C-alpha cells in the first residue's frame, strides 16, 4: 500500500510541475496548441478510487491513455495474500449528474473466455481497447469496470507553446 502512495505522489508532483509550466507558458504572447496525446488526471481519484468485492489489497488504477489507438492502460495490483484471477470482460461508464452510467457501444463486443492470474504481491499492466465506445472527451469522468474492480479517470489535454 505504501508503494502505491509513493507512486501516486510522484505522479501528482509531475502533474503539478507540468501544470505550473503550462500556467507560466500561457502568459506568453505565443498562442498555445495542444500536443498529440492525452494524459490521465488523478484528481478524480479522490472520490471513489476503486470499488471491490474482492479481498482487501486488490486494486485497479488507470495509468495512461493512448488517444491515437483509443487504448486505456490500467494497472492491477494484488497485495491480498492470495492469487487472483480476472477475465477479459469490461465496460466503460461515464459520470452523468453525479451517477455512473454505462456507455453505449457502437458494435457488439464478444469476450473470449480466458482467465488471467496475478500472484500475490504482483502487478500487471493491461490494455483495454475503448474504440467500441467512440471518442472519449477531455474533462469527463470515466470509469472502466471489471467484475469486481473499477478504475476512474479523467482525460486532460496537454498544452505546449
């Protein structure tokens, strides 16, 4: 748990520095333009960072989003004292008027029946293709939901001078 706090603080410091640099750059006479990638905003993680009916010590966090591929990478951490198993299924939700609502897909999604195992004290990065949900908007709270876990995230656009 302490390792997760340290990782979170490092990400927060990086984002604060990037925010300060962006704020300093916005006062220049040059116009600002967005760069080609979007990052995860951890600020939305203070509400309900994860939900779980699994044993304590199993967490899922949104790590990065590839806008070109429309792929979200999550980190699943197992510190439960037990081996954990998860499948391929997931859904995407967005927060509307304070409530989580399942997003519609543009196509049917077919899941393969596979079991992935994470041993105790291990973590794994997993990529999820969000293209069936269309283009994600910046500034909206999203949540990737698996059977017993959820990872909340908000996309923010990075700016350069």
